[in-house]
């Protein structure tokens, strides 16, 4: 697994269109179809250990929680953090306070 940061601090300012105090962070460009959705983990919730059927990008957009791999070593994640799992990589995620994550799944994920 690889962890990324998608917070505003790393975004680029939008200078076109007479924009003011606006920023953009490109996540990825898809060539093949992609599934895009949300995962909502309620307080105390867990998405159990499973293998990624295709590369999966998990971006926390609200709240905080944890992720772990087969080693069961929990790594904290919070709003703005992203985790990329490759095909076949076993992983689990959960939260004691609740979190919402944007999930993108596709045969090839090439992050910006």
C-alpha cells in the first residue's frame, strides 16, 4: 500500500477564469472504465480484511480512522489522506469516530 496526501496545501492555485482563492488537485486520469463511489464507515465500523480485485484508491474526505494490511499494523488516516492498494493486496479499514472516503477502482490507476 502507498499513502498519499490530497489536502489543499498541495493543490495548485487556479489562475484562469478570473478565479479568486480557488485551488485544484488532480487525482488521476483514467483511460479505462473506473468505478467511483463513497464508503461510509460509522463510529466503530470496519470494512473487513479483503483483497483488492483491481487497484483501489481510498481518499478520506471527512473524518478519521485507520487502515492496515495483512500485517494488521494500523496506520492512522484523516481528511485529505489517500491510500492506494494494488490488485491482490489484502487490507482493512475502520474508524472509532466515523469517516467518509471516496473510492476509485480501475484496472490502471496512474496518480498525478
